[in-house]
C-alpha cells in the first residue's frame, strides 16, 4: 500500500515539474516575443503577425494600433512645427521692411520745417515704430526658442569680451541719463551661447537703465564651484517683494511703471535663454536698488 502511495506521489511530483517546465517555456517564449515586438516598435517596423483569438494576438493588434496612432501624432506635431516655423519666418520678413520705413520716414520728417506740435507727433510715430520693431523682434526670438526652431549651442567661453560689448552698447544711453555704468573686469569663463547670453544680459541691463534715474548700473562676476554668477545691479526704484515673482512673466508690467516705455517681454526672454543654457536667474531688491543675478554653468550639466 505504501509503495502505491509513494508511486502516486512521485507521479504527481513529475506532473507538477512537467507543468512548471511547460509554463516556464511558455513564459520565456511570451517574453521573447514581447521583447521582439518592443524592438520592432522602437525601430518603427512593427506589424502584427498572428491573427487569431489568442491573448498575444490581441496584444499585438493593440500595440500596432498604438504605434500607428503615435506615428500619426508625431507627423501632426512635425507638420505643425513646420507651419509654425513658416509663420514665424513670414511675420519676421513681412514686418521688417514696413517698420524700417516708418522709422526712416519719421526721421526724414523730423529734419523738415515743422511746428512744435508736428515735430512732437513725428517723434511719437518714430518712438512707437521702434517699440513695435522691438516687440516683433522679441516675439520672433521667443517663438523660435520655445518651438525649438532655434537652439542654443553653449560652449566654454570667457565673459570679458561679452561684457565689454554690452558696456559699449549701453554707454551712450547711461551717459544721456547721467548714470555711471561700471563693468568690473574679470578673467572668469562660463558655459554659454555667447550671442544669446548677450541678448539675455542686455535685456536685464536695459531694464536696469530704464528704471534708474540717478546713481549707477554695474556688472560684477563671481565664480562658484558649479556656476558663474553675473550680478547686474542698479540704484533704481526697486521692486516690491509682492511683484518679484511676477516680473519674469510674459508681458508683465507693474502698475507703478505704467508711464515708462516698455512691452514687458525682456526679462521673460532673458529667463528663457538662461534656462535653456542650464542656468537660472535670481532677484533681490529693496525699496531702492535691484540686483539680478544670472547663474551660468561653469562646465557640462550632468543629466540624471
């Protein structure tokens, strides 16, 4: 009797082992097939091969539908990207000449024999045309950055030549307002796209000059282990704490500055540029005086 029981137990054990072996084989085959399906999906040449009522066949059909849908979405995104690129190019091209003509003719008119009222009107036209040109140029640059049409190419470069260029560009403007514009010399470098970093720093400097009626605007550089810090400081009206989180918003204009010319996009564009370079901007301000601190990487940014 015991031998029979033992035989049954051995047979049951063998059956269990056989079932486990078969199940393991099926699982390995299923995983191998799923791996092949995913590889084919990554390559972009996946097609369902089994057409029956099995679970794997249904999975293949669903994966094929998903990949087809993803491919269609990718094509739509690409087409929309191309349409946006064309639109931005058209806007830039079609508006450049009319605005330039407005500025040119207003300058020609200002040389004519005009009454004070007429001269004031011509100056208003010229100012608004310049403002429109700046706005469109800024929007085109911003759209190109945000849509990936124009990408930045950061590389390790010294800061001094860029800061000297900015100083030369704004020297007359600060002198006209009676401001001191000080750029302390530096031998520090940072990882940046020089053209676009110049654009970002210039926007901040222009903002500092605009809201400073007396005193100075200065630029200082300080190195850290991972970042290079560029401080743009002024002795202007200051920014209330409640508004400091808003000044980088697109088209943000403080009610306190409604009589000052501006479109509210310079700081927004500056932050977009610095962010795409792997850096960031901090702001500190009191009742008078403001400092914008631009942090640029000193080397490669490690991606997690």
